[in-house]
């Protein structure tokens, strides 16, 4: 994760119902925490402030990588900290790299890679200018 990126931090409380029979956060829920952080980042007016549920642009998943490092055991009131990195690669690929921490320990890390479509599901050859222009401004302000 050494390349240039825009960084974002998000907190979310794991829920009891997300735990498996062993009291550990179910493996599928880590990715949901990362997705929750991604939606918060894209809709945050200090960053992009856009609806990524399909009005202007859609980020369609093309690849997911995830590595589990430490289990999250449920404890009331302790948030997971999701450190998100937003990267544009090759002018058409969007990457959200993430690290999830719980009780100051790395629980998992990974990334989702996306291709981009417009609101009518048409794949885009180039990223929309509103996205690339805002990325350049944020990159100058908040380079990671």
C-alpha cells in the first residue's frame, strides 16, 4: 500500500448478531465493514459527496483480496477502525485498500478492485471527469 492514495478512517461497531458460534466476527462481516467504510467515504461531502448507489456512477467489483490476521471477538461498545485508501489505477480502475483494526490490533487487510459504469450500467472507458478532477484535488490536499 505504498502508492499514492487518499486516506479515510471510519469507525463501526461490530454487532452481536455478526458473531459466529465461537464468539468471533464471522469471516464475511469483515468485508461488510470495509464496504460500509467505502460508502461513508464516497458520500462524505469533504471527499466526494456522491451517491454511489447508481445515480451518477457505479463501482462494479472485479476482484476482492482479503487476508485475516486476528479475530475480532465481540465486546460491547468497542468500535472497529477501518483505514481506507482510495486509489485510481490505470485511469479506469478504482481500488479501495483497507485495514481493519480492533482493540489497536490489525484484524484483516485487503482490497476491492472496481471497474466503473454509469447510472444505466454502461461500462465506461474513461472515468467521469467529476471523479478524476476531485481525486486530483484531494490527492494534493491529503496525499497518503
